[in-house]
C-alpha cells in the first residue's frame, strides 16, 4: 500500500471513529483490503492505534455483541451438549436495525468488500464449536442446524435432522388399536381431560411404541407409516407387522442401548428396529390371516364347496376415498375348523383388502344402485348372513 493511500485510509478511519464508536471487530471488518493476513479484530485494533482513538463504550453496530461472543458460543455449546451429531450448520438471525447500521456506515464512507456482521458471526460461532467439539460444519443435510438469535428469545434454537426407522411389532393382547386417537376436547393440544397427552385414554400401538422410540431418540414427535392395519380386536403374530417411522427433532441419533426384541408391558413386542434412509414408497405386501366367522343361519354343505372358488380369486373392492375399484387377490383359502354356528378360516391376501367386508357383505350406493363394497364376499358366496367376529394377523410379507 502506497504512503498516499495509507494516509487516505487513516483519514477515513479517523473520521469514521469520531462519528461512530466501533469495537475492534466491527472496525476491522470494514477494511478487509488492509493487511489481509490479520483477522478483523487484530486489524481493527491496529487501525485504532494508528489513529490514536481509544476504544469507546458501546459499539454502534453490534452493541457489545462481538466482544462478548465467547459467552454466546458457550451458551450454544451448553444447549448442543444434549444432542448427538457428527456435523452442524450455524445460522444467525439479526434484527434489521443492526444490519441497517452497518449498511449506513458502509454507504456513508464508501466502504466495499467487507464481510457482514452476520457472516462473521456464523464463521466465528462455527469455529468456536468446531474447536471445542471436533465436529465439522456441513452445509447440506447437517445433523443439527443451530439458529442463534443474539438479540431475541430464544437465544438458541436447534433443529435436528429427522431419523427414519423400519421395524416390526407384534400384538399379544386384544383390544389395542393401532393409531392413537386425538383427545376430542383439545384436539391433540393437551388438556386436563387427557392428562395433557393430547390423546384419548385408549390404548394404542402408537403409544406403546412411543414408550421406546420417542423416549430413546428424545424427539419431539414420531410419525408412523404402517404397512397395513388390523382391527383393535386382532392379534398380530408371526414376524409381526412392519412399519416405518420418522422421529422429528431427535436428540439421539443411534440405536445403541436398545436390544431387540423389546417386550412392552407384556402387550406389544417391538422387533428388528433399524435406522434407514428416508423411505420413498410404501412397499406392496400380502398378509396371512386367521378369520373367526359366525354364522347367523345354518349353512349347507353344497354351498361350502363354492368357497373353493376363492383360491387365487380376484376380489373387487370399491374405494370411495380413491374413487376407484381396487383389485385384491386371495390365496390359500382354507377352512381350518367348522361347527354349526362358527368357523375358522386361514387365508392369505393382498394388503389392503377390507377383511370385515370380505366376510360380511356391506352395500354402498353408487349411481342410485346398491352394490357390495367387496365382491365377491363370503356372505354372497354362501348366500347367508355371516359375521366376522375378529381376525388375527399370522404374518405380513413384504414383496420386494
Ligand atoms: Zn461491534
Ligand atoms: Zn385433551
């Protein structure tokens, strides 16, 4: 730098500091072209000494934030210590008046090329965390994103990347529904009625699984995607029903410490839980089922023979939700036991077949005409009134 331009620079620094008190960091940040090998604080300190203007009380731009940055970094580290992560990303949120104050100075004194307060903050906090924890900054898909808002509350917000899991559950007791029911009174927000759980006091698989999954991963919530469903009166046996779930905002990211299978309150068994990539599609599956059927009228033996036609039969199921007719196949249909007024039937079928309506005929109106929702169904084949007392899931097979 020539003597002339150095004189010019110092004149600007002097004028600037006389008008606006700045801390060393905020001063050094405005003159990045001067002594590039120094950091902002060292550069600011050197310039200040050269113009012989002592450090004044409060910095016009940062209002004392930069000199007390280590305290802020310590706060972040403290909150971060509850989280398991391999990498992180820092974001800062600054009130607009702070950003504007730096802009005012830059335009008044025609200062160019300097880093902004925000990017210096991101860099310095990131460096402070990396030095202390040995973890690296990752710009895309970081395990935790740390949002620092030095002038508002909460000071630090941490968002952690969701974890996706795949597992199986078995159900050993009847009377437990799959999904939890939202409390009618508070609609899931939590109130006196529901003990602030947000869900009705009715047992659900979801609640039992949460006892393990939500507790272990210390997330804010778990979203389940079931691969099929059963009735609350059904048992789920064999290898259990597969499911996916997403743990939102987890503090723990590994499965260490959980040993499968886990028996939950002697009612539900959680098996083979594993961490996976975000699932793209729900796979197709078939289910092995044991049906418990009640006859409301006597059935004749000739009619029973007609049931053989169900092997490999295609069943049409009207889906009002999807506004179309779905095709589901039944396999290996066989009567396991039969008496005067009841029977047990074993069968396999494509996932999604409405089992109760496959047993008991249920009519719906389409274009002014009443048609069975599931067709053919056992009642229509036997031409008598049947009821599905319950059905148990013997196994679920995912088709690759
Ligand atoms: Zn400052
Ligand atoms: Zn409630």
